C-alpha cells in the first residue's frame, strides 16, 4: 500500500508517516517510481507508535521499542530479559512525567492562590472547593473565554462527575 492508504488505515496523516520515517520508526520499501510502499504490518507498527506516544513517551523513547512495534503491544509491560532497555526508558519517562506533574501542580497552586474568586478556599494539593462549598478530590479547572466573560469549569474524576460553572466578568473580578 502507498503512504496515503497507510495514513487512512492507521488514522494519521502522510506528514506524520514521513516524520516517523525520518526518525527511524518506519522503513518503507520503494517502488521503482520512488513511491513509498508499506505492508499490512506497518498499520500495526504505526498504531503502536501512536499508543506509545499517547502514553507519554517521546518519539526518541519510542525508538527503544523498535523490536516490539510489529506485534500488538501488551496492555501492561512486564520485565523480561529482552526488553530491559525499553523498560529502563519507560522508568525514566515515568520519573520525568512525575517531576513535570509536581512542577505544574506547584504552578497551579500559586496561580490559584492569586485567584480567590475561582478557588473558594484551598484545602490541600489534591482538593479544590466547589462553588457550593463542598470539596472535590483531584479537581481540574478549565477557563474558557466566552466573550462576555470567562467561564471557569471545575471538573473532578469522582465516580459522579461534578461540574460547577463560575462566570466572571470585569465587574465581579478585581
């Protein structure tokens, strides 16, 4: 199959496939005319690359998994002698993500402390007060500019998702 067919089958773009090739993740054959030719296994490879990227790996990290990309990835990675390097990359990536999350949490808390109208009170790093005074664990705040003001949407990952809206306008935020 040609690059456009692979892109459609894998749910991506031809530009992305060319980038994966530049990074050494794909190695298409070439037709005498110079067109890239792919096999059905490349659909699995691209799907696996996309799953690894969606899991937080970088393209460079994904290169550590080259030997595993042509078959379905397991739901969970387990230690095995042949994949020690890939697991070491995974462990480093997880530690890096943990560091970034901690830094972003600190930034979020600093900003939230300057926006008392949007965060009624702060209870701890993982708890946010809702407009009605109840608390939500593992909350996230999204600000959406709607022209006549900003809507703050607080969402939690609790079993019953609660969403509170706070409309702020220049008149009620000083």
